[in-house]
C-alpha cells in the first residue's frame, strides 16, 4: 500500500544543516510516510550526507541530478509522490518529533481543510533560539493577511501538510513564481478550501544570511505583487489597492538588528548581544545597530 504522507525535501548546498533536517523527519513519531529528496546539483558535500541516510532508511527515495531550480525540484517530487498528503521540509530546518502526528490528527478528519501549517521557533545559524513569534490561526485571518495586508509568511512553507488532491487541483507550484512560490500557492489553495495554522511550534525555522529571503528580495517583491494581482483577478475583485504594502528590503544589518531584538524580547541577552555586535560590525554608522547593542548590553 502507498504511504499516507509523502515528505518532500529539495536540497542545494546545505551540507552544514541537512543532516539535522533529515534526522528530524526520520525521528517522527508518525511513521507511515515516504521521504522524497532531490539533491539539486549541490557542489558541496550535501549528496554524500544524503546518501549516508538513504542507505540506512528505506523510506528515503533519493535522486541527484544537475541543478534545475527549487520549484522544478518541488514539482518533480510532487509528480512522483504516492501519499494522500504532502509534507514539506527544508534542508536547514528541524521538525519536532510529533509534527506529522499532530498535523495528521488535525487534517484527516477536517475534509473542508486543504492545508495546515504550524507555528515555528526561529533559530539562528548556530541553532540558538531567537524568537517564537505570534501567527495567524484561522483561514479568515490567514487569507486576509495574504490578500489585504500582503504579508507573505503567514504560513511557513516547511511546516505545511497539504492534501495531495488539492495540490493537483490548483496545478502545484508555478515555476514563474520562484522565490514567492509558497505565497502564490497559499493564495490559490485558499480558493478551493480552508487553510489553518496549529498554534504550537512544531518546527525550528532557521534564519541565516544565506537563505532566499535575504538574497532575493527584489524578485520576491515583483513576483509577490504579480501573484496578488492574479488572485484578485481570479476572485473577480478588480486590482489590488495602489497603496498596498510591500515587504521592505532585507539586508545584513537589518537582519542582525531584528534578530537581536527578537532575542532580547525573549530574554536571551547573550544571544541578543551576539547579533547586536555583528550588526555594529556590519554597519558601524547605523544608529539602529548601536541602539540595539546598547539595549542588549543593558539587558533590556
């Protein structure tokens, strides 16, 4: 019999983190799944790490080929997945052991729901906790944030469990929406069923300067507005308001400052000081960097 869940994981140059990601899936308390992994032309040691795990666990279906891109890899795994549900995972994150069990318990009996995500614990590159930020829970809150507030990360992509039939109905991921493919997918899924987030953090979400959100902000802004415009058209709502807010540019100093404030708000003063010092070293003339450093040194 086919497995109930297909976990899909695209990997590209994630040698530093991918072992933790893979182990976190293999350690799930829910065990009726297959684990599809594509190494998308990594030039580091990622493939060697993945081959080690594939030899140890028969649930892993590993492929390696020249780089074709993140969204192409996702759609390729969707086409080969056998499960009734699709679980997403990213190579630099860590799923908590009961993630799949709790998501399955929620989604299976709720036939009107097509997707469930979870809250996350933000961690830095050294796996130190930065923050546990509030999230939207209900479909109405999530869709309003996507459509009216233009907030992209209301559902965190590597947390989701999605009905395979719903993914097939909306056509999977759109390749032209690379870097914003998840936001575009949520907009389309919301038109055929309900989305919801579990409020319990079931994934450690790693934020670091090598992640896409810190490298591709211009493409994200342009494609995000296009995805939103498409959603307004499909729903016969006209066009998005001219003054709709776009997420602002993210660069190294701003990221460090934000992470320092997160850590300070969570009471992790040493971690706040670490990122505040890094922000100052990156931009020594930035008032924002010095402000968070002063607060971090004071401890409040």
